C-alpha cells in the first residue's frame, strides 16, 4: 500500500526544521515567563497609539474579509515612497513575501546567492522550493557586496539576497553603495534588498533606487520600526511587472482587515516613528554601556538591536546566552561562526534593560565557570 | 539582455487571475458603498463579543510576534475535537492551508480531482503549482461523491477535493456518507474535506473520521460560523505525520498575535456560535421567503447563504446579479453552468435583508426587460 499522502520529491526531502524557535516554546519548557523579551528584535516601544486604536476599531469589523487589493494601504505606501501603487505589494510580513518571490523565481536546482549567516527564513524558502544556496562569508561584521557580486557572476543566480542594515550583526552600508551595485549584477539576477530595519538606520541607508528598476526588489515591514511584529504586514517595492506577478501566487485575502487598518494608521503616524527612533537610539547606547561595564564589546548598530562580542568562541557565547535565558532574559545569537562569538540583544525599555543589567554579571560568571 | 527576474516555467505560464474580486473593488468603481454586503458569505452577525474584546486587548501586545507553535489555540482546538494537538495545524485561513497542502503534494502534471464549479481558490493553488485538474460535474445541485471516486480511480490523483457542505450550492451530504468514502478512495489519494460551513449545517454533517486516518485532511475556519473572515485563521485536522509536514513549508510566524487571541476566545464561546446558528436559520428562512415572493426558487441550504434559482440561464442570473449590484446589494453567483442559473445570497441581518427585499422586484424587472 502506498503511503498517503504522496509528497512531492522536494517536500519529501525537506527537513522539518523551523527557522526560529519562539520564546513561548522556552517559556513552556521552563514553566517561567521571560522577565525581558529581548531576543526577536520586536519593538518594546510598541506601535503608535493611533495604530492600536485603529486595530481596536477594526476588530468590530472583522466579520468582513480585508480588501484583497489592499487598495488604501498600497496607495498610502505609494505616496509615502513617491511611487505608484503599481510598485507596491503588501503581504503577510516579509517572510510571506519572500516565500512568494522565491516561488515565482526559484525552481529545483536554481542558484541563489546569499551571505553565510544571513536571514535563515530566506534560506528556508529557497530550500523549500528546491533552490541551491550559494553563500559568501561576511567581511568582518558586514555583508560583503563585492563577494556577493563575484559569486553571482560565477553561478548566475535567480536571486541575490542582501539585507541592509544587516541582521544579525546590525551593520550597514550607505544606500548609495547598494544602489551602485545594480549596474554590476549579472544579467538576469534579481537583487532582493531586505530593508526591514531601514527606518532605524542613519539617514542615507535606504538605497536610492529608481522605482521602475527591474533588477531589484526591496522588502519593508511594519514589524520593526513600526512595532507590529504580531500583525504580519510587510510590503515590497518593485517594478510594476514584478509587483503584478505576485498576484499569480499570493493569498489574495491573506492580509486581513485588522492588519490593513493597523498598518495604515501606523504609516500615517510618522511622529511616532520618530519617537521610536529616539528611544531606539537611547536604548542602543544603554545596551552598549551595559556590555562595556561587563567587559564585552558592543558592535555599532543601525537597527533596533545591539550585537555584542563576548570575546571568545561560539561555545562561550552560547553559554552566556543560556545563562541569560535561565535568568529570564530572552536573547538570541548569530548561528554561524565567527559571528557566533556574539549575542544579539534587542532594544528594550528601561525595565527590560535594568533586568538585563541586573543578571548579566552573574550570567557571565556562570558561563566562565 | 535577459528579462529580469527569470520566472520559473510554471510562474511564467500562470495567468494573473484572481479567484475572487472583492466588493471594495466594485465600490471604488461605482463610487458607492454597498448598502448590504451579502456576497462573500461573511457573517453579518459578527464574532463573539468576547472575541472582539480579546482582539482589542491583544492589539496592545501586537509588538510581539505570535507564538509560532500556536500552542494555546492548537491545544484548545484539540480538546474541542477530542484529538491531540499533533492532529491540528493552524494557518492563514483555509486558503493559506490549501496552498501549503497543494505545495506539499502536487508537482507539475500531478493529477488532482475536484468538481466543476467547486471552490476556485483550491483550483488556483493546484494550477499555481503546475498540477492537472480533473473535474466531474455536480449531480443536480450536489457534489457527486460517486463520480469523484470513479474519476479518482482512473487518474489516481494526489488530492481529491470535496466540500461538505458545498459552496456555491449550499447542499450537503450526511457526514456518514463522506466517512464511508474513505475505504473506497484509490491507494495513495488524499481526500481534502473542506468543512468550512459545517458549524452551520444540520447535526451529523461533520464526517465521523478517526483522527489518525491518513487518507483524509479536514479543513475548518473561523471565517464563517465564528464570523472572523477578516482575521485569517483556519485550521486542518489530519494524521500527525501530515500535520507535521506543514512545518516544512508554512510561514511559521504567519498567524499573528491578534489572530490567535481572537480565535481562541471565539472557540471558547460556543454559546455565541449557537446564537449565530439560530440567526442563520432564521435568515435562511427569510431569504427563501423573499425569493419565493419574487417568483424565484430558493435551494435548501446547510450553510450561511442561500442559493436561489432564477429560473432561466446564466445570462439572466448575471443580469439579476448586476441589477442588484447596481442597487447597492453585493451578491455573487456560481461560475459554472448549469449552476450559473442561480445567484448566491449570504445570510444577513434584518436591515440587509430588508434592503434586498426592497430592490429585488426592480432588479428582476430590469433583468427581464
């Protein structure tokens, strides 16, 4: 008898892996809620109060499907970016949009280029559609555009992934550097420019790219600066042909009514975003101070997290992380050497950082012993 | 120069079609909001007030990702259905879950069996992954299990789709009839049993299926009876091996914090669901009365809509539909002959049905002239 269902060859070969373990899983295992949730680069400063009010109002209307064309939000985003609504695709977070993009472009054996240690969920999608990942190392703590280009010219990938600012290292390149790459990428390769953290980066980090440029797609999100990770709204900016292609595969009703209302109100409240930028700035400085007070080395950050060099190898950093987790502080760390010498701490409010500062000395002592 | 991006052969060949046009698109085209929204089988009776309160509270917490394991909701659903949490997959509506299921099982050229005129979004996914749709006609106004089985034995499909109750006709089979099919489906075929409307159907419509049966996956939703179409939460009940396979491809953070909180509260309020069932029952009777008063034939319904036979051909039913839409009543109709002799009207509250009753005579007169 045949085993049912009969999976596709790709699905049958896939591991049941998960890109990220949620903090709730750890909480259930330990039986203790975290005292500070500083591991997933969520915004402890929250979304705009106006966005909260808009979501609460929309909860009354949730019996209705969301507009499948996401008309209002797409037009508002277009006005915000000085493009047309035909350049904007809204989806279920950047994760969802990356999945659709990979599905549109990557088939079995197709080459894709990324950096070793960059966003694992992108890799999850590429592997999930049978693509072949080709990786370059970072250059120090930076993604290395030159190495990405060099490898791309060798393997002629469908997609080249680059996050700017970078996660998990928090580093960034000037937007002009990224834009200048476009003339040098191989014919037929698409640059996937993940700008999830760009609202929190220094002026000039967003790449100045012509809206109709067919060689690049930019990914943005309401999860980070706008503080709505649990709402699941991301968007892509791309040439109209590519933007329209998402209609071939996307879940047309996938961005619901509460999600659209919340994102629209958040976008309209740029004062709140400016306020968040200030708080992130202060929090980065506070995390750096806490790190230095404990003999650790904070890396410069253009994001809402600070990556901290623990000064030894991956085993030591993992011990520090485990000791922090055991003391109720949720943090994460880079997966790949040599970056796994670091731990990654999201910007927090005063209470969360006080909790961190309170236990870090003991965590370090325990990790060293 | 190569056109960028280079799409997969499947993606390049796909039409940019959309399974359903949203009512907002029509409203933008006409410049008029609908007076009654009776086309998408949304629940005008709304979700449980407790679910609204839970979503409003969760809006405060939306800076946090939702639990990627959807632990609480999966366990609550398991208790509700008398299965284990390992039998439950929660996803972005049935639409999202159907997409994952098709991706897991259907590759280029793989056969899939469904009924001609059944759920178009399922077909959208099958076509989108390169599958080959094989269709049987309905038998009268019913999906025809015997015909589905007969065709399945000829083409040995990966999937056999059957909705019970059916959309768009509103008909149903006893659950025991569906369960009895399982012993006769071809070796290696999976029955996709879409029970989106089952909470609104007569007692005994839900198929009595053993939780570990590997030959079937059942789809359920919070969009219909629970009244939260705009929240995007559906779930599947399947044998643990198949349920776990979704982890290979799903958007792990795709069901957000507000969505999980709303669904959990809705599930807990079965009194509200009973209240909705009563209102749906009364509304079905009211729609049937309105239809008869206008010389039309309402079909029996096990759902939250009534399909009305307009007594002539598809062109006439479409004229009736267009005349209703022009008068501010959003309704839809079956896509395929001979069912396109009908229009489909969702259960509404008194105001919506009064609006319908007020304009139907004029709409019919206009369609006839």
